[in-house]
C-alpha cells in the first residue's frame, strides 16, 4: 500500500510491473478468505506426512535443536515440568497431579525463603505471592497459563535462593 501511495505522489516514472504486482497483492489479500487454524494445521501435518522418512527425521532433528537452543537456560525443574506438559497431552489427571505437587512444593519453598527476608516490604509482597499460589481444582484442565505461572514461580524461587546465598 505504501509503495502504491508513493508511486502516486511522485513525478518519477515507476516500473509498471512493480505497480501491477503491488495492486494484485492487495486485491488478493482483500478478496481471499481466511483459513481456519485447524485447517492450516491439518494441511501442514498432511504435507509433512508426505515427506520421505529421511527428510522427516532431519526436520525433526532441526526442530529439536532449535527448541533446545531456545530453552537451554531453563532450570532442571522447569525442564521437567515442560517435558511433562508436552508428553501428558491426553493424561490430564496425571498432569494436574504433577502440577499440583509442584505448586505445593513451590509454595512451601517461597514461605520458607520469605521468612529469611529482612526487608519488610519484600516479605509482605512474598506473603501475597504465597496467597496467590493455589493448586488446580480437580475439574480444572491444565492450560498454558498454569505452565507459565509454574515457570515464573520456579524463577522466583531460584532468584530468592541466589539472593539468599549472596547475603
């Protein structure tokens, strides 16, 4: 759109192929129907399954390496819960039990570490954090938000431990 506006406002001759390509792109974008996410996912999986076995293995290896590079700085606890989250897609009860166990551990660790904090303001904030740390209900499905909260709680505990070691 910007290129078309600039071409319209300039006195310099613009390549007609350039103008036609930009106009066609805009028209295609405006007239095409959006695909549903599920349809895109199904198409992608279908296309991937048509690849030869060697190419699929190579793709999987590259994907795994990129994943490991992105998440190499995670704590061991974070890696374990992430692994459980990925592998326990169908077993929601098992995943909920694991998440609840970890939440209870984290809650007790934050309570214990907050008792050692000398700054009154920080201690009050940590006590408020402890009040917000609650296990998932038996009817509740574990979602990405649970995982994110758990990862952040692990970071908090790790930071508190590192600060405690410095003091």
